[in-house]
């Protein structure tokens, strides 16, 4: 059985990424609707790929499994980005700016200490 505490931090990161995408989209709405939709597309990509990763992460404790999960997450993100660019031409500022800011959530959403017991 998966403990709820095991998914806490990854889920918090995914929620932070979604919030970042929404804030970026609202801010870019002033520039244009296309920029705002591009920000939402980037946020969708981050939330879907990292949400899947967070759900699987709670079930995997083996180092080899973690590497496989991270690789699959990265491939899913890349495939979703390619599909987005093939299907629709997002605005560069909105898309890549939001993508970068959402990935920064890994840095500042984490625990203050490396001690997992606290």
C-alpha cells in the first residue's frame, strides 16, 4: 500500500507547476491570447508528465526504477512538446517561458532539508 506521505512532495510540485502556468497565462493575457494559450499548453505538458511521474514515484523505491521513470517522464514531455508544435504553433515567449518557470518548481517547492524523517 502506498503511504500518502510518499506522494506529498511530488504532488506539491505538480500543483505548483499548475499554479505557475495559470499565473503566467493570466499575465500573458495582457500581451495576447495566443501567448496566454501557449503558456497554458506548456503548463498542461508539465502537469500531465510530472503528474504521471509523481503517481508512479510513490510506488517505486529502487534506483533503477527511478531512472526509468525519469526517462519515461522526459520522453513523454518531449513527445507532448513535439505534438504541440506539429498540431499548433505556440508563441515562443509564452510556451518556453512558462515551461522554464514550471520546471523551476522542482527547485523551490522541495523540502528545506534533505532529511526525509522530518
